[in-house]
C-alpha cells in the first residue's frame, strides 16, 4: 500500500490553490486541511479538493496525520508561521520569499536541522524543465568556455493582489517578488557560487502602494562571474522571463514563455548529440506543463516520504535573502554592498 502524506495548506489564495492542485495530483498526498482566516476563501479551496477548512493553524497541527505544511500567505507572515510548524515537528514548504531577513532565514534553517524536518522554499523556476535543460547546457564548459556572465530578466505588468504593494505585508516590491527568482536563477546557472558583492538601483513608478516596482541588481560572484537581474512590475505585454548564460566560447539563452526550445551558440561543439552541433542551435527540451511547481512539490514529497535530499536547500535560501537584503541597502545608500562570501 502506498504511504500517504498528510498535508495542510496555509493560505487559500492563488498560490495556495496552485499547491493544492499540484499536490492532490500526486497519489501519495492526502490534502487534509486548508487554513485561512477568511472562512469563505478557505472553505472554497478546501471543498474544491476534498479537504477540511479551518481558520487556525493550531487545528491543522492538532491532526497527527499532517506531516507537511505548505505556507502560501503574505511574505511578512512566513517566518512566524514556519517557526510554529517546525516547532511542532512538521516538514514545511514556504513560498518565496522564505523570509525577509538573513537572520530569520538562518534561525529557521537551524531550527529545522535541530528538529530533523525538511525546510523547503518556493523557487519553482529552478525546477522548470526548460531552465533545467538550459543549466545542463550551461555546464558544458567545453562548449561555453569560461562562463563570465548570467543575465535574468523577469518582467510583468504587476500583481493583482493589493498586499503585494504594501511593505508591511510583502516586505518589498518587485525586488522581493520577482528578484527572489532572478537571484536564484543567476546563482544556480553558475553552479551556486558564493556572492561577493551586490549593487542595485530601484524605482517606484506606480502611485499604488509604498514599494518599488522596478529594479536592477548587479551581483559579483566569488568565482569572478557577474550576474545581472532586471525585474519589473511595469512592463506591458504579459510576463517575460528570460535567462542568458555567456561564456568565452558560447552562450545559452532560454525564454520560458516563448517558443518550444532553448537556443545556444558555440564556436566549438557541444557534447550532446544532435545535428547541427555548431553555431546557433535549438536543442530539445521537456514540454513544460507548468512553471516547475510539479517538479518542485514532488521533490518536497520525496524528501518527506523517502528521505531524499532537496536539490535546493535552506542554505541556498539564506544566500538569496542575504543578496536581496544587500540589494535594498545598495539601492538606499547608492553604493556597492559587500556580503559574507
């Protein structure tokens, strides 16, 4: 008989619904609770997926069958909710940003290690098949030579939910929302080197809210490579997410929403088998059914049920939070900020 994993989702909004849909498609998962202070929102999502609704986390944690809790609430609430879940000895997947300060990120990581539970963070795009394929190609140093630059552009026309534009609830604007993904993609494409310094510039164009809706971040990595992150909530035309990895002998580009493939160029040859294998190429990649959420959440379930290690760890989350904190300091002070690499 297949062991089933009892799950509670905290937050019945859009992202809570995404995780509920993805997890209930896995036969190993038993979605037992949806937790939301808004009874209507929680009941609606719970009914959709055959779960029970509650307004309190305590009621869900009182259910011994619940072993994994997914936190999909406004960013400012992530740390206290995750801390309670870990203290209760449950595994937890926290939507991005994990937390809003490096200190809190380290505290959660230490608490999870002490309790022996999985602490996973939402970072679905590093699980997206197209970007996984791009990273595989970027790792071919014979084809790319010395990789010296990574560029990530993540632009949208802005969030639909008001709390995203409030510093009190979201912690920040486009840099917190989209910058998490951009920094994670940059670092991951390079093989997760330490970050040496960060410089950033932000701007608020919209009159709504009190957070930035545009930002550019320049990251200096310990191996000498440079990362560039361009994030925006003020870009017409729909969501755009592109990655470019540039080496001395070639480059890899991937656009998540345009086309069916990854484009690469090399002056030499790639080791993979296809024709042609020089010049501009369009290698095959797995069809993207979503933005990586299935692969992400499945890996969390594997970690809990089978003890498999997570590919993206709390230490990675700490590095991202530290980089974003440095970016905000840089934007405020107008100077480059050294990190703890």
